[in-house]
């Protein structure tokens, strides 16, 4: 009985791993201590990381996310969407213009690096933002 160790919970930091299937229960967790697992996993992932970067965590995906955030801010500053933080509809066309201009710039920057479908979606988004901005400016 003394030789048997009671198995408890083991905390494994998976934040650095990308889309890697979890090891079957008890196999990889018992082979190496947690600190060594992170080091070994980093070497094994180095080759695959370049391939996955393009699909998962590349800068173009990040910029696309920023475009969506800025476009939502533009809608809010035009007074067309409610601000979820204040629960109010506010209008500030100067801030909306800056957000729209930023969306245009970032869309142009990533256009050569995204699919035709994404370029079309970004162009449509920019057109919608501009048309609504003009309508709000005339009102």
C-alpha cells in the first residue's frame, strides 16, 4: 500500500499549444513532469507552428478582428447601434469618421493576403459604413 501513490489532479498549461489533441488519460501526463512537458511540446510544435500560423493566429486574422471591432464602433458612433457599455444610443460623427477611415486603411492593408470572399465582405462593409455615414451627416 505504501508503494502505491494516490493519483490526484495535475494542472497542465495548454495556452501555448495550438489545436493539438489531448493525450489519452494518463499517458503523456505521467511520462514527464509538467515543466518538462512544456519544453518538449515547444520543440515538437516549432515545425507545425509555421503552417498553423497562416490559418489560426496570423496577423491578418488579428487585423480582420480589429476591422470588425472598429466597424462596430463606427455603427455605435453613428447612432445606429446601442453602446453595450452605457446601454445608450449615442452619436458622434467625428469618432465614427475616424473608425470608418481606420477600417478602410486596414482593409486595404490586408486585401492582398485574404481570400476574395473576405475582400468582398470588407468592401461591402466599407460601402455600408460610408453610405450610412453620409445619410447621418445629412440628417
